[in-house]
C-alpha cells in the first residue's frame, strides 16, 4: 500500500520524512560516486585493452548516476552536484565501505563490482516503484545500464572462477575479502521504517535477501563460495568510514579545492 | 612465446530493427560470450545499436583480391537493370502515361 | 577462394618479377586505390606500415597514462566524465590500431612485448609528466590538435585497414578537441591562479609539442618512400605549419605566450618561423630517455604482467580446460 506518488519535491513531507528521503539519496549518490571513482582508476591499466574499455564505460555510468542522484538532492534544496561531491568531508559521506576499498588486483575489482552491481540491480528494481516519482523515474532510466553491468559481472566472475587454479584462488580470496563489506551495502539505518512507510523503498534487510538470491547462483556457477557466518561491516551509512575514504576524497577534491569559487 | 591476447572476433552492429548488420571492426576475446560483452563497449558506446553479432575470424571465408576480376562484367548486362529498357517511351506511345 | 589469405611471395627487390609487381602496385596506389591485407605489397611497404601503425598504437596506449592519472583529480563531474571518456577513447584507438597492424602479419602479443621491452617506440610527447591539472588541459587541446592534423591526413592513406581505423578515430577526436579547448578557455580566462597554471604548463609543453610532427624533411629518412606509397600525404614540416596556422592565433587570443622568442608569422613566405627544435634531443627522448620514459614502460609492463593470469584464465575457460568445481558441500 504505497502512498500516492509525490511528483514535486518538498510536497507535504514532514521533517522526518524529508530527512529520510535525503539520507536515501545521499547513500545512493555517494555509493555510485565512490565506486565509479575506483573503477576509473583502472583506465589504461587493464589486463587486456578490450577489458579496459569496458570497465571505463562502467565507471562513467556510475559517476553519471551519482551526478543524477545529486541533482535530485539539489532539487530538494541541497547545493549543486559539484559542491556536494567536491566539498563534503568524509564524515558527511554515506557510502558503504565496499565502495571505497582500494582496487586491489583485477579479481578483487571485478568481484567487488559484481557484488555491488547485484545490489544495485535489486535496489533499482525496488526503486522503480518508489513513491517519490523523480527517483522512480531515474531508477527506471538507469536500468538498462545496470543490466549490462550485471551481465559483465556474471561473465567475468564465472569465467575467472572456473579458469585456472590461480584465477580460482584469487577470486575466492576476493570474495572472502569483499563479502563482509558487501553486506554493509544493506546496513539498516534509523530511517528504514520511515522509508518503508513512505513507500520509497523496502527495508534494507529485505533487499539483502533478494541480493543473496542473485549472487549465490553466480558464485556457485563460478565454483566460488561466500564466506559463511561472516559479520557485516557497518558504519558507512552513519558516516563512520575507514581511512581509505578520506584518502580517496583528498585525491578527488584536491584540484577543486585549489579554488572552489573558480570555474573549472 | 605463447599468445595470451585471445583470438579475434569480427563485430557486426545493427543500428535499429529493420537495418542490416554492418561490419564495424574486430576485437580480441576468449570466446563468443565475452566477445559480445566487450564489443558492446568498443563498438557500441556511441552509436545507436540494438543488436550485435560476433563471428570468429576463422569462420569467415573470403574471395581473393587477385580474383577481383570475376566481378567485372564481360558483356553488357544492362538487361538486368530498369535503365536498360526504353519501355517508358513505348508505353507512352500506346497511351499509358502512368508509372510502369 | 581462400580464407583471409595473404600473399608474401616475391616481395623484395631482386626477387623474380618484383619490378613488374612493384610498378603495378605503385600505379594502383597513385590512382588512389586502397591496399587490403590480401593484396601483394612490397616487403618494405609492409614493414614501414607495421612500424608506423605500431608507433601510433603505442602512442595511444601510452598517452592514456599521463591523462588517465588525472581522472581521480578532475575537479567537476563534467571534467571527470569527459576525461574518463577521452582516455577511454585513446585506449579504444590503441585497440583499433593494433588490429590494423595485426592485419600486416604481427600478433598482438608481439606488438605488446615490443613496446614493453623498449624495442618499439611511441610519440615523444608521452615521455613527459603531466604535472598539474593545466598540463592535462594543454595535452587535451594542443596535443590532440597536433595529432588530428596528422590523423586527418593519414586517414586518406593507401592502406585500407589503417585508413578505416583512422576515420573512426577522427570522428571521436572531434569531442577531444572541443573538450580540450574548453578546458583551456576556462583556465586561461579564469582566476589568476588558473591563468598562471596554464601559462606554466604551456611553457613546459611547448618544445615537445613543436617536436610532435617529427624532424624536418631533411632529417626524416622514411618520408620520401612513405609519400611515394601514399602512406603519408604531407611532410612533417607541412603538418607542423598546418598546426601553427590554425592554433597559434587561438593560443595568442587566449592571452597566452609561447617560450620561443623566434616564433613569428612571416607574411611574405606565409609561414610561421620558429626556433628549430633540437632533433638530437628528440631522438634521445623517443629512444627511451625522456623524463617519464622509464615510468611509462614500467607501468605498461606491470599492467601486462599483472594481467597475464587473467588472460590465461579466460583462455583456459574458453578451451574448456577449467579448474574442477569444488566437491559439493552437501
């Protein structure tokens, strides 16, 4: 029983509801920006030229999505996307720890990207019915790109998992390292109940179950296993981040901060 | 030296339903499934595309350029073309001025 | 009928029938006919093209490095996305060019190995570091501009696969040039810090840019033959003049200066005069002794070596030679 879709920003939302919507948007935007930034670090360095080109497109997709989510926040009265991306400090970011982990080897990046894209696909499917219409429209618009990301991820994960002893062992190490952080994509927040009541999105843990249904068959086909009984890494949704996010943001923001008032 | 750069697939790209698939280039890929995933970005990231084919290069048979003369006409073949007829004139002379 | 065959017999001077075949080949090329991989061609034509296309491809993949390193620091969404797309294009161009080179008979593995061993060369400009954001702007504008002068000309060349690759490349370069110019306009008309940054970058990049099109014709041993075979349609000096004629007015219009006191337009000769670059320095750089040469090779070598297990794994997966699935958990 979703409330009627809200077409215009700010239409009759209480302070609590507004805060919940804004928090959700920041989580979506920050995840995309940070993981897109990590993917872009591979440009020119991939294992083979064709793979390099494909991952670069995915990086642009993610960064482009981030900009679109920040625009929705701007429509709700927050600063413009560049300001939101380039002037906030790490404690203001709401990304999950999975996004900011250093890129590691190809196995790690591909695995991290796959786990992330599986989560995105599940989340976007849910957001297609979001009661906040601008977000529902955006979720539907980016669905095609995410479909490719999932196809890309499934292809790489299954082939690297089944390739050689070395590739299998690197992939399993990658799954072991990334999985606890991937669970952190679904960290419950204090806004969960409000978000569900507003009809914005189902609760995080419900999405996590759907995510597991996407991920487990692919891992099985790849001959890989998810670590059992592992503790999720939480904190990102509350602004508590490992040091690598601060390092990432420092690199990302350093030119902008030379002169934030300038046009770049 | 073992070649780890993967075999070559030729890529064909269909701009829209109803259009023919057109050859746009080739990529290195380990198999057809991966070739489709990789070709999408190397050849489909800009132009409109609804469908891609990939074909292993070894599956393509070709004529030789040395034999390009087999395509040359040894005699007047205008009988195969509409321009090779004076029928418009003849039809008019018997009272038909409509399109043939 | 044959399967993508290549004719390599009797293709060297002294081989029986060579002179006749060469005359027929040159007549075709002069007429504007394209040469395709299945055609007979002189051994020298094949070797020259392999060398030239290989250098071009290497330049694209090495060129991705100084700019790619700045994607993480790009200061707005628009610049971050545009730079990522631009560098992606460079890698894409390398892909197209390696493929074109492969049609002449070298495997891509060989082409990659020759680059990272230092045997094969790449453009002088990518042997230098991109020290600031303004360096990226200068590279994105003026080096792409210099490259476009070369590529637009070569796209009319006689070797089919190379010409086709270049046409596709030229189409994508239109955005590179616009984006690069946009970045330079922004910095040159921006804050004092930005204006100083771009002038400093231009001061450091001017000499490499002037060397980009290669030594003057007196010095270039390959030019005459490449022009006779319509691989190259303009000399290095002609390309340099085309570049200066188009871009010097724009550079000056932005209020920037170039660090060459001799640089001026000669109204009578209708040519730009400039200090002749030090071609010995150019040779030293392209032979691997530029400021960033060692870093570039190290980076390419690392990417190739670290990616080896990936390429091998997918080759094995494709051949069905897969690692066995682990024993079922239940």
